[in-house]
C-alpha cells in the first residue's frame, strides 16, 4: 500500500455560485521511499495539492466537494483538528519555497528547531539534538549557528534550517514546495543533494513541487505534470523527459533554454497559463496547443493509461509532431 | 560603433551603524568593471545574487552614482552628470526591471504608464498623438491597442513585462538595460519575452545590457558575456566560447550547475562547497579561492588580473 494516496481530489475556493475550482480530480500516489514530483507552471494547482496532504489549506474558503487523501492509512479529509496535529510534522513534514518568510524572524533558529522537537519528540528536545540536526543538514559550526537569528543566515543556510526543522519529527513523507527556486543555481544543487541524502538515510518519501523540469531530472522517480488544476501527464521521470507525450509537456520541455544550443529563437508556448478556475472548455490546453484538433474545444479528455505506468490526458498523444512546435506568441 | 563604454567602474555603499550613523564598513558592490557595448549588440551579465550585476546595471543608466570610474555614452561622459542634462540624455538609455508587478504604478492606466515618458520628454504635441503613439507601442510588443485603457493588475505577468518593454521603448532609446527581465515568469512565457526582445532588437537596432542569473537564458540572447563574482568580472568573451570552454573555475561550476532537461546529457555535477562570501569582507587575493578546488598559495594573497588568454576572451585566474 502506498504511503500517500490522493484519489480524485477536487478543491474549490469561494461560496455559492462564486466558486473557483483550483484542483480538479487529481489522483496520485507516493510509495515508501519514492520521490514524486508535481511539476507545472504558476496557478496549475500544484501547491494547493501539496498543502492538502496535511490539510493546510484553510476551509473555508477552500472546500473539497469530492476526493480522498489517504496518508499512512488515515483519511486526512475526515480527521479532527487534534488528529491533524498528530500527523502534521510526525507523518508529513513541509519545506517551503521562501525560507525567509517561513522562519520566525524574532527567534533563534535553534529555539525554532527545538520547538518542533518539543511538539513531536518531547524526549529528544535537547540542545544536543538540535545541534545534531543542524550538522545533519550540513550547517558548519552548528553550536554557533543555533544561536543565530534567521536574518543573519544566507538563503541557502535558511533553507537548511527549514529542512532540519521538517525532519526533526522524523516524518515518513517530506513535502518540499519549490525548495530551491529562491536559491542560486549553485546552492540549488547543494540542497537537492541534501534532500537526496536525507531521503536515503531515513527512508523518507518525498513529494517535490517544482516548475523546473531540470529539477525533476535531478531527483524524481515519477512525475505528475499539472495544467490548470488537472494532471495532464503522469510517468516515470526518466521516460517523461526522454519522450514526453502530452503536447503541454512537450512544449514545456522545448521552452527551457539549453546551454550551448545555437537555435536563434526559443520555442515558446503561445498565450498564457489560464487563471485559476478559468480553464477553457474541452481540453484546457487546446487554445495553446500546436496539435489541437477540431473536437479538442468540446471534448473533455480523460487521463488514460497509454503505456504501462504512463498516463496522458490527450487522445491525440501519438499523432506525429508538427514541424515547428509553436510560433512566437501574438497576443491573446 | 561603440555606444557605451564603461571604464574601471566602482560602486561602493557605505554601511552605517549606531546613533551617529558612523561608517563602519564598505560594501564593494562593483569593483573595476570595464566593458564596451556597440549599437545593436547584446552584452550578457551573469552571476549569482550579490555579485553586483544589478548595481552595475543601475550605475550604467545613472540611477546610482558610481564611486569611481567612468560611464561614457556615445562619447559623452555621463558619470557625474546631474539634473536636466542627465534627464535629457536618459532618452537614449532605458531600463526594465525584474518584477513587472512592482515596477508599474497600479493607479495608472497602461496608456499613462507608457505615455508618461513621452510627456516628460515632450515627444508628443497633444493627447491624440500620445494615444496613437501608445497604441503603436502596444502593438509592437504584442498587446492590443484597447489594452491602453486597462490597469496593470488586469494583466498576467508576461503581459506586464510587455508593458514594461513598451514603456522602455516609448522614448526610442538606443540602449535598454534589462535587469532579470524573465526570471519572474513561467517557462512557457519566458520564451515569448526573450523572442520579443530579440525581434525588437532586429527591427530597431537596440543594444541590450542583459542581466540575469540564468546562464542558459543569458547565453541564448547575448553575443558576449560578462561573468561576475563578488563585484568583479572573472571572465568575459564571446558567449559561445565562454559557455563551451569556460576557463575560470567559477564559470565552470556555473555551467555544470545548470540542471539539464535532456535525458541524454550526463550531469557532471560539480558540487562546490560553501556560498558566496559577504561583499562586506571579501576574501583576500582571488575572491573565489575559498570555494575553488584548484586554489594555490598565491590565490590566497594575490588578486588575479583580468588577462586575455585568447582573442576577446579574458579571464581573472592565476591558473587559467
């Protein structure tokens, strides 16, 4: 049984007729020790999906009309607040994108880690354990750094503190939401390496949210690509990057500028990501799709298994490619 | 023809503390940076946060006053120019910013955002002419004329960045400093903006100083590159040469750190220790030596000069 199972999860914001659907029927699982990436651009629903795992999206304004989240056998959407406190931290830990805003600016970092320990492992809430955790995440001179305030640390060090805090309770699943996006490329590599090591060492599962396909390639076993609230492609990471099947994934991969490529123009996707809940009818990607057929604007495609372990939400996934992926965007 | 020449530019910021705001230190944000930029050319500036690339861009368009050195635009020294004289020169060089949200006044319509510069430089005789100019500019950047009525919040990030470009273009400058123009955008939209900048350059013969932290993007748009570390240029040359055969260990690490998406390419990741030191107290000698795997004794004491190792390719490393 997988550690995390999300089934047909649907999330809406707002009340009455003023509802906006942010996630629409997401089904995804993470097994023990597995690294799964949720990839997609801003507004695709990847962050709210990840936050839903520990029910961190406030309800209201959010509301789950259908769906189920099974975390370690527990039905997260049915748990009481007390029960949620039991799983937050202990079963699932979080690392957020902006460590500077996620850390408390007026408390020393050591104290913040100790607080996490007091909640989840009171017997281990000692200074020695704090220092051990800081050392584990690769912070030099942890005895000194534990007494620092967050603002005196660099972005990379702050992110390490966040990770130390998240793993303090020894969660079985670590959810990292764009953990490297705010960091420089060289630090990004260091943090990904750290996550990989920790995962090995503690047999943790990892659910990683990213907009960067390069990060997917570095660390993921499987990847789900989201667009406008839906998963459009789900596949083993290597296969997906080698041969993306959904037109969106193909275009997304093409749009990443390559080092040393001598193409005079970058391949872009025309138009813009639709606003949350404002996806067009039919296939949500069809207005921007270079392969779009006549019925794409009316027929809602299903996420179907087209090869073992590969799911694609496009009935035309095996059509040959048009010569040029897409032209330069002209206005909407 | 040389459009812009920067000679030995220095920008230092004093750090003040205490009741009397005593100067307790100096952040050397830009140190001895020199380069030339021809009309219609793109020079890329790449480096990590804190390397001084943004300060350099701001000093070039004189949003900052350099501490030392010279900025020469079309043969005229603008380093210490002030007031009306500087304002009139500003028609020739414009800047666009990273955050399209924060750099557009939320209370102005797009017409006013773009048209403000036209008024300031008295480039249009009346409102009708202004409207026509703004509509033409919006079309040039891929927006619709009726967008002129709207407010910045009604647009997506990519569209806002197009507005930023239209505003910079309004006064028909010869140079645009692009400070991280695409790093706040989604990948699919990023490519649109990069292509748009390229088209505009070809149509109008613009020169760009293109500042970004993403080496792949910078290499894509630039003919020549400037790699900065802790305020200094560590490597400069033809973009392709620098990326394919980087000579400075920092550039080499930067090249390998770019996460590739192509499954075929093998990531020979060079995981380097540590982080960029504080520009308040840069290390002695070569600023990169504490992180450099090849550092020798003299790297710790002697500042390497930027020397030419191949035609047009210069590196500041003792070992290159």
